[in-house]
């Protein structure tokens, strides 16, 4: 192959996890290539623009690290581009709401400042293995194939195609292979908040029931998730879910996106005609593609279980805190549940071992491909957690290269110490409660 590139670290995927991994590794002085298949960083955050960063405040304290830094940068802008708000939905703690375009621009700038070589519109396709090592990765952009040879590969692709091809075992969805619904979101702007949010039911269920019975809304829209957007008079509509879609199949994703957009336009029309406050509002920030919640979950040295969560386990190798409910979205039927898993004010941590495969010695992964059982997965997948998982792998890459060892032999104490030094709260002796 003509085009060959070298790096210390190859990060695959520029979602919240890939952002965390690449910035953290770059700041350690490593030569980092970040490949993102689309034209923007953010991943799901870019596909469902304006989606709040949830579970950022376990025990009412920000999780810190890169998430804290990004939030602070946005909050300190004039005018501020982010703020902490209570979530209107049951069992979710406070969340961070932000201006989507300013946030993604700031993330890109943080990547640049960390010296990361960001390659948009470029995909990792196939690993070449040498025993238990990924020797190089075949990639593709509009000019054709190229290879990246990297000492460490961090898979932050959400779907784990590369890891699966490298031989990492995985499971899909719940134990029967059902995955959560994929979602097209949008904003309405020009909404009279006072009129709309005078409604006591956060799901606007009786309005939705009428729309469904009159065949003006899809039957899966029994609950309308309408939340105040960051800018006054804007409303984020996170309601249109398409079920039974294989998020690793581009054809299925294209079809689901088209179907989702159709239902979004139908819903926008319904909001204008039926929901107080929307009569002169209009749609903006429609998803460019559906947001995919769940595909593969890779097997790692440790699998997080729902029992771990319920006990509020704080692992010796915990790398980020979480208090998200079990946020299940239409996995096997049209139900949407978000049951609390820890008591209010409590939290659990996500262990580093759930980001480390047993069988490939220079590979880590982070984000929604974390190793978790189906119920635990429904809680651990928040964007603040994904970003901090990434941050941990970026630091771990530096430690691994320094020790000239394998990722499995990482000095966990040094990792936790460095994460704490970088402001990640609630780990080890600095537990939040
Ligand atoms: C509809 C929806 C609503 C949600 N609501 C919330 C919420 O309110 N609050 C919250 O905190 N979390 C929420 N979540 C969960 C959260 O958004 C995700 O779990 C999180 O964003 C996943 O981040 P990630 O970086 O692991 O993966 P992704 O965001 O999926 O990013 C993966 C990236 O990798 C790229 N990629 C994939 N394959 C390749 C390849 N081979 N080469 C190069 N690039 C590749 C993709 O293009 C993508 O940009 C929601 C998720 C969805 C889908």
C-alpha cells in the first residue's frame, strides 16, 4: 500500500470516548492519530445535536477530568455556552446542557491543542494481526486505502468492528440479541416555554394518546420526551425511536434515518397543532443520522454487572463515577424505563479492566462498547462516563508505552493517581461520599 502512517496511538472513532482518549494521550506527549468516519467530532453527540450530558454529577459533584474542563470552558464563555440543570425525567440527576455547535468546536480545538492528528471522513477497516498484537490497521478515505502502524490502538468506535476483527469476543444487545431503539432527534425553536411547561406530565402522554388514536403519530410515540433546550425558547425532542435496527449495518442505518426523519416531521407538525406553546415554532437541528445506543459489547478482563451497580461498588481500578438509572429504550418492545439503580446520593465506579481485552496486548476500548451485562450497560453508557473512559485509556496508553509492556500489565495505581491528578473526582481515597 502506498500510503503508510505511523503513530504511538491510533484512536478509532471521534465520539465522546474517542475525544477523551485522543486528548488524554496527546497531552501525555504521544503522537496520536484520531480517525473519525464522519465529518464531525462528537459521535452520538453530533448525531443527536444538543443532547444533554447526563450523569455528570454523581453525589452532586461533577465527575471532573476532561468532562469538567470542557464544561468549565463552555460555562466561562461570554455569553456562557453550557449550564448545569436538573433533569425533568425521573431518576436522572442534574445534567449539563450546552450549545451544540460551540461545544463541538471547542472539542475540536482541545484536540488540536493536544497535538492530535484528527482525520475526519476516514475509517479504520481491518487489523493485521501478529500473534496477539495488532501490527497495523488498514484504513480508508476518499483517496483509497492507507495503513496506520501504531504501538497502541484504542477502539472508541461505539460498534467495535475493528476489535471484533482482531478476535475480541463480543455479545450483542440483551441476551436474546435485541438492541435498544435508534433515535432521530430535533429541536423546535420559537416555543413559548411558559405555556408548554405548564403541563405537569413530563411525557405529555394524553396529548400523544390523542395523536396516536387519530393516526397522526406513530404508535411508538406514546411518551413525548420534550426538554428545554439550551437556548431560551428551544425544545429538544428526543422521542422518535426506530426499533429492531442493526446499528452495524449501514443499509439498515440509512433506512432507519429516513424513517426517523419522516416521523420527526410528523411529530413537529403535531407539536405545532396540538401542544400549547408550539404554534409558531419551527424545526431545527434534525439528526443527520440516527443515534445508535447499542450494538456490540466487547468482552474484557472484567464484565460489569447490574449487581456491581446495585451495591454501589467502588472498584480498586474505578476510573469514573456513575449514578445513571437503568435507562432502557425499546429493547424488546416499545417500553422505555429509567429505574434507579443506586440510592440518591450514592454512585458506583466503572473499572478499567472492563476496557481491556484479555487476548490482544496492544488494544483497549472505551465508550459504549465497554464490557457490561445488558442491564449494567443501560446505566454506564452516558456521555460523561464515555469521555472519562476514553481519558483513562489515553493515559493508560502512555503508561504502557513507558513501561514497554502490554496493556494488561498496566500499573493500575499509577493510572488512578494520574486520573485523580487530572481532576477526575471520586476515585480511590478521594471517594465522593
Ligand atoms: C438517542 C440517544 C440518546 C442518548 N441520550 C443520552 C443523554 O441524554 N445523555 C447522555 O449522557 N448520554 C445519552 N446517550 C448515550 C450516549 O450518547 C452514548 O452512549 C455515547 O455518546 C457513546 O459515545 P462513544 O464515543 O462510545 O460512541 P459514539 O458516540 O457512537 O461514537 C463513535 C464514533 O466512532 C465513529 N466510527 C465508528 N466506526 C468507525 C471506524 N471504523 N473508523 C472511524 N470512525 C468510526 C462513528 O462515526 C462515531 O463518531 C444517548 C444515546 C443515544 C443514541
